[in-house]
């Protein structure tokens, strides 16, 4: 067998080892006019800089457009969260300013979000009636606890925890939330009453009351849904929700819909929010901890992914650590100003970018518009029919159901499609909190499964490359030689699988196997249990006249093998940095090997 010019798999990094030298002394120098200004330890509002006069005008206009599209949606998010209407305005006020001050992303919009609102309602509703003052205070406590978790994550660099929810699980989770929210607002859209918070029971109760549907509520809901979808189809920049809200309020006033059995919003508290620290008893606090934890995971997962996408798309520098601090500040501002948890919203971020914004000045402009509405324009909102609000929430829910993404996942990976559908089913049938826990656990179990039973192969020589062959008895690389590739870290869970396959390859066959070369290119770590297995396997093979060789061993793996005594047991001369080195040695020591 001729040695390969290139190894199959990962090569060994070339590490230069030099004599230990002392660091040179630090030499201070005078600052020059061309040097960048020193960074402040508290670098606030960096998401606005650099900002020119023309850029500020552009972003302010974009912020006004965002407010026109976002304010009506914020009213819908309060329905999902179970809080009073005015709290939706509060999510677009101080939280936006707080993130602009401490965050890094120039595009990310941090405000109310359907996923975190659903998580909140699913947990806090067991402690207090929806919309009650105590419920709002508990919602504020969840926001404050979420802010604390975000700060802890920043200090301990725990943001990676959100990576344990796969994109597949996230699509399934949001799809489940979409179905749950859509079912929850059907009674409001049809003008009927339900008594359960379970999605399946709610749907059953709605079907039973189809004969009692309020025709006016149904007609208005249909018009609102058609108007929003229609204007979005014409152009995503058109404020369909705003037109729907204004039209519904006008219809309510002109035709006195409240006197015709159509429920309206009623009194909306005007003015800026009062500041205060939310309170909860110790028993309530214990219940709120997992709710805040679920919100934390969703916030970091969605916000980090969204900010990263828009930074890459616009070639902007992104400081993810600063963004976590900004998210913590935004949720602290939400808690102190009497509203619920906020999140980095992919849909609202897409809105602000489509409006032409290029910095957080747009979000500050949106906050200013919201302040004006709170001070002067809350009176007309009292006439907004609840069915119209439910219809807007229904549109939000439908957008969460990503059939296109599910279909694509199903085509590329049917197993992951099953994971997404199962996650959606858990959200709808059991609950939102349970759904997010299920999504994370199944994502982790899927990774563990691949590590437990990784891809393996026997390498055989082709003209200018290696070919991969299934592992089975009698398959050899060359008469007397087997090159076995194991494509995962070797640890306690898969050590038995590794040993079983190697022994299978060495079972009596023609020709007889004399050498097993393990291609370790994909093995970057060996734990204690796996090391004991390697030593025992070497001893068993040696008694059968088979030599165990380890190739493609880089310096990190070599350190593990040395620490666990594997190198000493197998022999340093049976461990190679390159696969071709092992093959060349066999050729030199055994002329009969081709």
C-alpha cells in the first residue's frame, strides 16, 4: 500500500515550542491625534454612534413608522400576556431606551414578544387572576428576575446555554405557541365565552357555541384579519394593524357597537407609568423562578440569533456581551415601570430595518411616539372592540406557525421534523413552559444520541483518496490491516460501542487482521472510562496477535492519552500524528505489506 499524500481527516496542528521568555516590559507612549479615543468602562449609547444629522433624521422617521406598526401589535401582546392594555405601551417606552443605552446591536428591537408573553401567562395565571393588579405585579417580578438571570449569565458567560435549543426545536416551539394563542383568541373573535385555559378544551367549548356566535364580532374580526393580511401582501411597510385599529375604533363610535353586544376595551389609564419595585411572597417567588428561567432561555436564544443575523447582513460589529447587559437593563426597566418581560423580536427587528433604520435612534424615536400616545391619545382606544384586538392577536399567532420552515425541515431531516411537531404538540396539549423544557431536553438528547452512536467506517484506498466502507466483519483496508474511523469524542457512553466494532473487525476472517489503525482525526477528547477501555482493548487484541495503532493524534488528544496512561500501555511508538506515518512504518517493518 502506497502512503497517502494527504491524510484522511484532521491533521495535527504544527505547534512551535520555544524557550520560555519573559514578557517584554510595557512601554507607555504619548497619545497622538490619530489614536482612537479611549473606551469608557461604561460605554453607553454606543448603538447610536456614529450618527450624523442626516442619519438621525432618517432613523427618527423610521422610528415613527415602526411606532405606527408596532403600537397596535403591542396591544395584542397584552392579550397574550394577560395584562392590562396600557402595559403594552409601557413595553415600548423605557425598555427601548434602556437597550439603546446599554446594548450593542444597532437593529435589534427589544419589546413585547408573543413567545415570552405566552410563557408568562402560562405560569403566572395560576397565582393571580389575569389583568388584576397582583397579576401585573407578579409579571413585573418575572421581568426583574429575568433581568437578574441575564446579568448572572453575563458575569458567568452563560449565554451559551441558549445554544442548547436547536433551530428545529425553536421552530416547533413557536409553531405550538401560534396554535395555542390562535385558539385562545377565537372566543373573543366570535363573541362567545369559554371557561378553560387548556387549548383543547377551549376549542371544544368554541365548537359547542358556534350557534351563539355574535355576527357583528365575527364580521369585524374577519375584516380586520383580511385588512392586515391584504395590506401586508401589498407591502410589508404598510401599517395594516394601525389602519385596522383606527377603522375599528371609528366603526365602534359611529355605530355604537357597545350597545349591540360587542365588548370594547373600556377605560385605559393615560400618562407615563409610575415607577416601583414589584413584590412577591416567598411561595410565589419559588413558582416564578422556572417562569423567569424559561423567559431567559427564549430571550437569549431569539435575541442573540436575531442580532447576529442583522449585524452580519449589514457588516456591523456586534458585542454579544453588551447585548446581554442591554437585555437585562430593558427587562429591569420593564419591571420598574409596571410592565412585563421584553425580548428581542425578530419580526419587529425586520420591521425597523425595512423602514430604513440604521441605529437605535429609531427605537428611541418609537419610544417618544409612545409617550405622546400615553399622554394624549389613550381616550379613543377605550372604544376599540375586543374582537378587533383578538383578530390582531390571531394574525400574530398565524405568523408564528411557520409551515414553510417545517416543510423544509421535513424534506432535509424527517427525524428533526418529528422533533419539531412533538414540541409543538407539547406546547398546545400541556403548556408553554413544559414545551420549552421539552424542546431543550430533546435537542440535547439528539446530540447525545449522535455522540453515543456516531458515524464509523473502514477506510479503503482509492486512486487519489480514501473511500468509506460500512463496519462489518471481514472488511479490511489492506490484507492484514484495518483503518477504522470513529467520528466522535470517545467517552464513557460510546466506549463500549467503539470496542465492540473494533473486536468485530478483528474476528477470524480471510485474510487475518494483524493491525488495527484507529483514525483519531475526529476524536478530540478521551475520558477516564474510555481510556480504561482502550487499555483493556489493547491487551485483548495483543493476546490475539493483533496490534492496536492510534493515528491522527493531535497534541490535545495526546495529553489526554498521556494523563490516563494509554500511551504507556500501548507504547509511544504505536501512536502517530499522521495516518501516513503509521502506514509507512508498517511498510518498512513488514515488507509483505503492499
